[in-house]
């Protein structure tokens, strides 16, 4: 798997060349989206101690750079621009992959899982991506010790995508 850490203008050129091959859809962010501000003419999103530098394609967790694939970075941006909002899998697929999510396609779920793992390894005391079964995903930094609202308390769970029951 190709990993990308973009920090220079040459790397940005390569990043733009690769990602421009994929059509993207720009969805408007809600007015309460992650705090965005101008910093050296580049937009930066902040979610707690997570800093997302859009123009550089760089993500810093407590000041340390994370190594994300291009898709993981784009997914993080799509989620962070909608902080606090449950975003449907179909909308995330359209924003990141630039097309319509086909029935049975688990790409969004796979990449959310990868991204969630990287964020939790970098900041084990925080949870950023919360699953809302049957609805989608919500991006919101919360302390890890806080009980998660998106996980069942105990017992078997039902996979809302295919109806199977898991112990």
C-alpha cells in the first residue's frame, strides 16, 4: 500500500497529479464545521489536538505527523469538514472516491477502520470517528474514557448492512 506524507511543493505536485485523475465532488460544510482558519495562505482544520493542513496534505496529531494514504487523508478531510454531523456512507464515497456507492461496496467502511486505527494509535486518549449503524459516521473528538454512544453495551450485535448477528 502506498503511503503519502506531503510536506513540500514537489510532493504536492505529485499528490495533485495523482488525485486529479479521480473526479471529486465538493460538498458544502455545515457552518459549525471544524475550526478552519487561514494560516500562511493555507487552510487548516483543527479538531482538538489534531491539525489538518489541507494545502500541504499533512495531518499532525499532538504535533507529530501521521502517515496517511491519499484516500485516508481525503476521508479525514471529508469527515472533519462535517464535524458533529452524521455523514452517510454514500456521501463520503461521493466526496472521496467521486462516484456513486454500489450495493455491497465496503470501501468506506474499510478506510474508516484504517483511519480510525491510525488516529487511535496516535492519540489513544481520544476517539474521533463514531459509527452510527444504519446511518453513517460522525467525526467528533471525544475522550476515550467517555462511554461511546455508538457501541452497544453488551450482548450480540446486528450488522445493519447484511442482517447477520455477531456475538
